[in-house]
């Protein structure tokens, strides 16, 4: 019998199936959860990478902003300097300083970026048809110039602005300059990429009041040397006002150069020595000096252009030297002081022109006006301990050989008496010898002859000269003497004043104290000018009468010259006409007293703070990144390194300029130059250093007086913003 198995009523298989189904479900659920987790992790990773990439893109933009701020800072400095330089005149003229500043600032920014080959679109305000004012400009900027603002090559490679989109807006009314469509695309190693586009807006800083530095007159000077400015190297250029102390401005050796500026001031002389050549001034220059001089046994050249104010003489003592005057010449002195009239017998207080060396060229053809308020003297030393008076002549412009006109040979004199006199026959014989009758009418009746004491090979010797009754009689004598001895005088003068010397334009006004010789063209014969003095013009007023015109003029010029030497200011209100010379405690004239360096610098504080080593108070890359801007003080000599190109240098000792420097150099002694050295004045750069470097105030007297509510400090980074900022958009 077969057995049959029956599963009916049994559930063992169902349980297994249920387990299998459950396992499959859990597995699927696990896979789903795992995938979700992995996806979430990946999404977080992507988000983090995107953020990191975005932040990197922002860092690139920040790097660009730093570079743009440097450009803005440079533009601000230049605009600030321009406004400071013209602040007072602008305010007097009613100008809107803020608008003027915005105009200059925006233009300086534009210069840093614009494509000059593309003509911009411009809008003007025509409210004044005769003077339209630009209010808006749209042009093209160069992408390479923007790239130059990045600090690294990698950052430059992120700059992605298309040249066609490189547009700038300059809105002068709003005071903004905008670089439009700046595009930064940063792609990292994992190929994540972020693109940022924006317009970068430069806002004109607001000029605020308080704690600003007013431009002082010394800040306008390129050079201030308390002893001397020495040009002893080739190709020296100075463009800016200049001050030199008691030893003046000297060009020597192989030195040559040009010095231009508003004011050229020296307590001493302007001199060229053998082999040197110097051009001083321009049409607008004022030149103030004690003497103008050439020296040495070889030729030199000195050209003075502008308005020359000379306290004493123009004296050509250099053999073969040339002096060219172009403009106006004021040899203004005929007194030591201008309190009471005094017959001056010292050549140092009488402005004249003298040719005292052979083969000289004095060219006056370009002179528009000439005043020679003094006359030439035959200068003499002392006999024993007594200073002799200098011997007056009848000329304001003289050639050395003209001294023969006043010399009296001893054979006509009785020299056994003191003073010497003509013998009875000697007077007649002398009159015949010189061709001048009635010689006594020109001379001092009680003392017609004056003695010149000198030494000949160590032995005492004497010469004798005419002693005139008055200045006018001296002039009258020379006029008559020249008429009688013209051929002899001209022949002697030709040895000194060569054919192209003493050339005077016939239209030139000559206002003189004495007579002159001149030519009206090269190779022309020498002619004579006879001067007739009007006493009232040259005298102070008496009995309530006004001072004479030339007396007033000379007194004002003399006081102005002293004021410039004391403070560089032309205001001479505090200088009386009775005190126009520098004198020491002994009452002697002394150009070394009241040194200008110590007018500005608190020397004891300076020396105590600095010691004997250089101190660089401030040093940073100069504008444009070329060279360094500095403020240097040193209680010693100093050589300015070539990498120092802007700022201010103050040294108690000598200073030597090696390269190109813009700013102000103050030396307690002498300033000299290497070959090809250049110095340019910039009151803007110098005044900024006082604002940016507070420590600098310690070294200056009356520093607080520099401050005035004019233009305030500026934080340029506060004035750069973004507009139309977008991320990853086309």
C-alpha cells in the first residue's frame, strides 16, 4: 500500500518565505538610505567646494581692490597736491574747492586706465557759453592696465573682462569714476568655477576741515642750503625755488646746469668759475643776490633770465667769461642803510657793473629795463690800520681800463704834502694831457687828489687819483674826458670788452647813477651815455616832502632782500629801512648771523633726538611704485640714495644729490650734485609728509602754525565700492 504525504495544515515554508521577503526589504531600504547618505555627502562636498571656489574668487577681487586703492591713493595725492598748491588763490577767486578736487582726482584716475586711442563721449555744461565745463565722460579702459593692479600672475589670469565691455564712466558732477563690467572667473583644480561681475566705483573723497597742513613758503623750495649750493658736475637740473646762504651759488670745474624756479635767493653771490656754465631763471623768475660774478683764468658762461635784484655788483673777473642778461636788472643799492642820506665811499654799498678781466662778453641786448643805482669805485685796501675810502668814479658800468681816466701821474703833483696837490704848472700840463679844461671845477677844492696805497713786491707804493666834489661832477668829468679821449678809451676797452660785449638794445631804458659805455650792435663802435642826476629822486624827503622815487625803491628792495634771507617771505613790514643789513654783535656786517636753517629747524631738539646717525621717519614706495618717498633727518652729512625719489631731507651737514629727487632738501651747510642729478620742488609731497608723519613736527619751530582748517586727512579705501554685483550670471 502506497503512502501519500500531505502538507495540509503545515506552515513551515511560509515562515521562511516571510523571512526572505523581510531580508530583501531591509536590504533595499539599506541601499536607499546609503544612497541618500552618499548623495547628501556629495551634495555637501559640492556646496563646500563651491563656497571655497566662490571665496577664492572673492579673494581675487579683493586683491584687485588693493591694487585699485593704490591707484586711487596716487590720484588722491596728486589732486591733493594741486589743490594745496593753489588753495589760497582759489579761495580768493571764489572757487568751489571740492569740485576742483573732484575734477583733478577723476582725471588722475582716468589717466591710470583709459585708452587714449579711443575718443570718449562727453557732455558739457554750457551755462557759461564762453567757458563750457565737462560734466560727464564715457570712454574705454585698457584691460591690461587693470590687470596690472593684481599682485600675482595667477590673479591676473582670473581677470575675464572682454575688451568690448571695458567701459568707464567719469561723472564730474557726482564725483565718481566707474570701471564697468569688471569680470573675475576663478576655476580651481577640480574644475569648480565662479564668475563675479561688478562695476567698481571710485567716489571722490570729501575734503574736511581740521588738522590739515597749510603749504608754507619753504615747502615750495627745492633747495635750502645755509652755506652754499655748489654745481660741480655736468648736467645738473633744479626746477623749483632755491635758497643759498652766505657762500652763494657757485658753478665750478666741469660743472654745468640750469636752475629755474619762482625765487632764486642767496645771501652771497652767484658765481661761475673757469670752465663752468650755469643758466639761472626763466621769464617768471625773481633772482636775489649780493653779487653776480665770474672768476678764474679761463672762460665760463653765466646766463640770468627773469628779474634780477642785485644788492651790490655785477663783476666780471673771469678771463674770457660771458654774462648774458635777459629780462629786467635792478642794481638797486646806493646806501648802506636808508635812514639818512650819506655820501657812500664804500663800493660794497653801491650797485654797478664792472668788466675787470680780458676778453669778456657782457650781453645786455635782451634787457628790458636796467637800474644801476650805484657807481663803480676803485677799491683799495688799508694803509696801516686805517681803512681808506674807495675812490669814486663817474661811471655805473665800467671797463677796468677806464680807471686810467681818473689816474693822475705823480709828475703833475706835489706829493710832499698830504694830501697831494697839483703843482702850479702841473695842473695846466695835466689838463693838456687829458684834454679837459678847468679841471678844478670838478674836484673837491680842499682835497682835489686822493692817494691809493698798495704794495709793489712787498714795498709800500702809491698812486694818485682825482677826488670829485660830487657824484654829478664825477659824471660830468667822465663825459668830457670821453669826448676828448674816445679813441684811446675805446682802444683800451677793447682788450676787456670784446666786440660782442656791452650790447644794449637802443630801446632799453637805462636809469643810472653814473655814465656807461655801450654798443648798439656787435662790432659797432663804443658809445657813451652821460647821466644827469636829479638829486630829489635819490634823496629822502625833508621838511615833510616825500622821499625821492629811487630812494623809496632802493629802500624797499633792500628790506625785501633781507626779509627773503630771514624767512623766504617777501613781506618786509617788520624790517625798517634803517636796518637792511645783517650785523653781528660787534656791529659788523655778517651774512652768517640769523641762519635760515635755524629759523625753521629747532636745532637743539633736532640734535638731541637724532644724535649723529640718520633717522628715516617715513619710507614707502613712491607714487607709481618707482623709488621711495621719504622723510629723512640727520645730524650730519648725507648722500641721498638714488632710490629715494620723493619727500623731504633735512641734514645739519652737507647734502649730495645722486639721482632724481622731488620735494625739498634742507641743509645746514652745502648742497651739491652728482652728474645728471635732478631736483624738482613739490609743495604737495612735502606738505603731505607733515600730515602723514606726526613725529616730523618735533624738529620744526612753530609747527603748530602750519595747521589750518583747510583740507583734512583722507582714508582712500573708504571711497571705493561695488555696484551691479552679480555671481555666475551671463
